[in-house]
């Protein structure tokens, strides 16, 4: 058995709602879905995701506006680090062309934040849910 990789256009990552972006034919990711990892590895990723996803609600409960904004800024950084970690696990290839030339795969939160918001925002949810292109996504043959 081997884990499959899939070449996926960025338009699929951001979804149909991102009408403000136009992707070229070479704008794509090569992805090994997270669910192809061992069960131990998936559980570790899942724990990290669950821990992170509980934090925004807690930040919203902070009454002091400045402290709430500081907490939300810290969450943005933590979200970026989580996205980068998921990309390290799942993304095997990256090809994205911007108006000024190639956009390299981000390796820092700052570079991730430089991506269009629809791309940055779409990566997280897409990576944690992507199972492949087969109508039976758990089948590896």
C-alpha cells in the first residue's frame, strides 16, 4: 500500500466563493491527504487542531478590548503556524503565479499573511478535510 498524492488546482482550495481571484492553469498544489498518515499521527494532528479551535471563543470572552485584540492577534499567529505545519505534512508541491511572478510556498507566518486572504483562509479548512478526488476517497487503490 502507498499513500496517494493529488494535484489540485488552487481554485478548488479556495472554493467557488472566491470570485475575486483568477487562477491560471499551472496554479496548483500536490497534496498527500492527512488521512493517509498513521492513526497515531492523525490523532496528534487532531489534538492540536481541537486545542486550537477552542481558543477563539475564549478570546471573544475577554472584556477589555485591547486585551481581546492582543489575544486575537496571537491566535492569528498561532493559526498561521498551524497552517504551515499542516502544509509541511501534506503539501508535496506548490505552484502559484502572481501578477509579479511566482509566489513561493510560504514558510513563515508573515509570508502566509502576504497571500490573498481567500488563499490563506482556504488552506486550513481544505487541508484538514481533503480526502482525495476519488468518489470513494478512502480507497487507496
